[in-house]
C-alpha cells in the first residue's frame, strides 16, 4: 500500500510553497492573511472568480499569482 502524500508543492508568486493536500484557494488566502482583502487570483493562467475560492482545491504543481490591491491616492 503506497503512502499518500500529506502535502503538495505549488508556485505562489514565483516561489515554491508546500501546502496540505486539499487546500483551497480560500484557505491559502487565509494562511497568508489575504482572506477578505481585495485580491486577484490567477491559477495556471486563468482567473479564479471570488465565488469559487472555497470550492477550488489546489493541486500539486499549480502555479498561482496573487495580487493584493493597495488603496491610496
């Protein structure tokens, strides 16, 4: 019986990151303190709509770009 890995590796804003298997976009945002902030999430070249953050489960090898909007003027 093969061991099932408990973590996966993805690229977040160009840097490798390990997260638990089953991590969603929402959980990743929470992990970094970005949940509830104005962000844009791109996964493997496609924009992830905010309505899909809870349902989008990350996979090994995913490439994510997350941009946090900064207010000012």
